[in-house]
């Protein structure tokens, strides 16, 4: 199995898809080879300055703890634990998080062993090895191993409260489906999806996929931000949270961390959309569900 990189620099870096391609071998994707970290770091672009957020060992220590904590569980269980803590540890702006090269470096230069552990598929019935999908190293934000966790935490948090993030990441179909949708950038929409999970209205992967598809389709004719307005985003709160990284303790391992001290999503807006989404889901085609709601 792929092992922890032996040579870790002090700071995070950027690496392009073209540069990364040289290091994503069949052996790495099958968990048989390590990334040649010395060679990789020679071509990576180290992030400048002395911003504490970009110190590599802060995030690597967090990943080490995740590997230990979940070593005897299904790897998918790590998502709900790691997502809020990755978000709180890095304290990125959305502009910074949109830098694809950072996440590629995280996957190849910081924790390729985690990517393989988390995303290696089961061996095939014919004896073929399991394999990690290439997009877990260099894919879009909703597929890449670490980017998907950061964006899940950013889009599903309720101000400083990461509890909705834990719920979202506890269901792989919600995590995989919702992150693709532009509508989840509207906070009441994101939390209304979580509200239907908390109620038990949607439970299975098929139900989650049917719900997110129906919500996204309805957005073409119904403006959710008009039906359920959000409060204005507080850039000052995010800026203060980022500045506080200099004196912040490591992200708590047993309790949830706290995100930026932004206003919570208006409860009435979420209630309105929960009711509307329930109606949409009642009419949505769910594979395996009879028209009367039975199986």
C-alpha cells in the first residue's frame, strides 16, 4: 500500500495537472507505488510568505489522525470527520480554494497514502487489482479527494456550525450529487437538503439522487433566493477568522471546530424550502419506488 511521503517540506505548494501527470502512475492508482516526493517537490511551486495556514505539517498531522482513527472502519466514515477539520485548519477564502493546483499538491505531495486508503476500490471478481480513480488526484472540485471535503464544509456549514456538514458527508450520495449543483451555493437550499435527511424523508442513495435532481430541475423556473432569501454574507467575519489562524490551536479531534462567525441561515427560509422540497420529492421518480410510494 502507498506509504506516507518521506520528504515533506515546510509549506504547501501548487502543482499543475501537466506536472502531476508524470507522477500518477498505474502503480500509484493501484496502491503499489509511492510518489517520488523529492522529485515532485522540485517541480512544485512552493507558496510564498509565512502564512501559518499554509504550513504543511498542520494538515498532515490532521490526516495522520484520521488514518489512525478510522483504520478499522470503512474509509467513507472518515469524510464526515475530516471535512470540517480540513476547512477549519486551512481557513481558505473561496478564491484560494478555487486554485486547483493546491488540491492536486495536497493529494500527491502531502497525502497520497490517504487518497489511496480512502478511494481504492475493491479487487475485481476476476482477480484484477482495485484502483483509485484518477480524478481523486486531479479531478474537479466535486470529485478530487480533498477539494470535495473543503467545499462540502464551505457550502453546508451554518455560519460557524459544522453540524450540517457532518450530516451531508455521512451520505456519499448527498456529498457526490449536491456538490455538482450550483443551487447549493444558496445556503437555505443546502440546509433544506440536510433538513430532509434529518427528518428521514430521504435516506437511501436513490432517494437522495432523486431529491437533488428534482431540486436542481425546479431551480430552472423557481428562484430559491427569492422564495427563501438569505442574509448578506459577512466577509469581515471570514477575514477575522482567517487572521485568527496565527494563534489558533490545532483543530479539535473529539469536538467539532468552529467556522467563521457569520450569521446563521434564517430558519424561516430553511423551513420554507424544506416544505417545498418535500413536495418536489413526493413527485420525483425514485428508482425502485412504486408510484404510490411503495417499493
